[in-house]
């Protein structure tokens, strides 16, 4: 910082002010400082700055899978909102493993982030205790991609997955299908997919339909979707299939095309997530659209409100971002 100040012809205090609150520095001085920073490659030590100020510039987020399109759009929205706020996102992925989530939460909280974002409402007892301790110290904790109908001890931004399962069953029943199956995720800790499936089958049976659950094999989701339909074709093929996610649905659709199985004349298909690929195959695969970008936007906005000291009464209440069925030719 001393070197940068000497080159720019200003004091180290001015350099510090520019790095913290650039709007308080005149345009002419700012230009000189920026040129000096560029020429020296200087970057401030955020860890030291956090220790000195007692504030962390990091917001931690724990998601199931960084390669999943659904979560990628949420993460992008978080980054977009936090950009320019003085906070940066620290990201980790659990691969749908609650024990791994516990390890990651413990590691992230060790860095004393300003806030913690975590996916879902199911956690190990140890993770829950760490979250409660952090919340009690004043750290904003937000559970995303889920929303219980009961009062929650943490802020939640998302939707109810049981209601989403009912929505999927209603769509297929309204289209005239009565022999249904839900193709569930083969990942044991993908609780949100399992909740949708249980609700789907329960509602379909209550409506007088035949409904079963089929567990997809673990592995790459599109390959798992292919394998599931291949197995069903060798036995009893339900009239309509609802999938835990669009990747499974896409794989099944591609297998149907490869063997000449008519969709939806022989088997109807409904996905979940409304990824871009689902809209491009044939005339499109019907899917449940989730407001994944809005989940990230609402989460980041609420966290910034909390960190700015907004009272609970004035901080905007994150909405329940209800999903909707996008009807296409596959149903």
C-alpha cells in the first residue's frame, strides 16, 4: 500500500479509502490510484482487513452440485446481486451428501463468513447446531430451494416440494393419463426429489389412478434416464412418466427416439426443472419450471438487507416462488 501511495502521490489513508469506499475519492485521484494499482498488481489482504474491521467480505454458499443447471442459475444470480456490494461468494458442493455438507459448513464457518446460504432444510444434527450457533451470533442463515409449510427457524427462499409433486400428478391426470409412474432420483440424499415423488404417488392414487415409484440407477442422470426406460420397455411400461429432474427425462426421451417409441402416443413424459435442453428436443419436453434465478436474487437481496442492519420488520420477506408446469408435446 505504501508503494501504491508513493506512485499515486497520495497518502496510504487515501488508498485505503479508495479500496473501501471509492465514491468518497475524487475522480482525478481515483484515476491516479487505479493506474498505480494496475502497474503494481497490488491486491488488498482481505483476511487481514476482516480481522482489523471485524467484518468479513465473504458470503458462504453450500449447494448440491455445481454442474447442475438448476443450481448454476441460482449461483449466477447470487453473484450478480453481490457484485459491487463489497461481498464475494465462497462456494462449495456437497454432491447430495449430508456428511460432506457437515464438513463443508464446519470449514466455511471457520472463515467467519458474513452470511451462510445452504440448500434444503434437511441437515445432520451437527450441521443444524452449527447453523443455530452462527445465527445466534447474528449471522444471516438462509436455506434455499425449499420451503416448509410450518414455521422455520431459518430464513427460507424456495418452494414446497410436496406441492410440486401434486402439481406434476395433476398435470398428467388432467391430460387423461391414469397409469402413472414417478422416476425418482437414485441419489439417497436427494430429499427434495423424494418428497416430490411421495406426494406425486399419494395424490395420483387418491385420484383413482395407478401410480408407482421407480428408482433410477445412480450415475450420470441422462444415462440413468436411458437405462430406466430401457428396463421399462422390457416389462410393463406405464402410460405416463414423471421424472425427478429434466436430465432423467431427456435421457429417457432420447432412448425413446432411438428405439422408435412414440412420445406421447405410447408413453408421455414430464420432467422437472425446465432446462434449456428440454425445450429443444422434438417439440419440447413438458416440464415444471422453477424460478431458479429468482431464488438466488431473493436470497442475495435479503442477505444484503440483513447485513445493512435492516430491522426484521423492514427487511423484505422472501416469497414462496411457486413452480408451474410448462406444457409441451411430450404430454
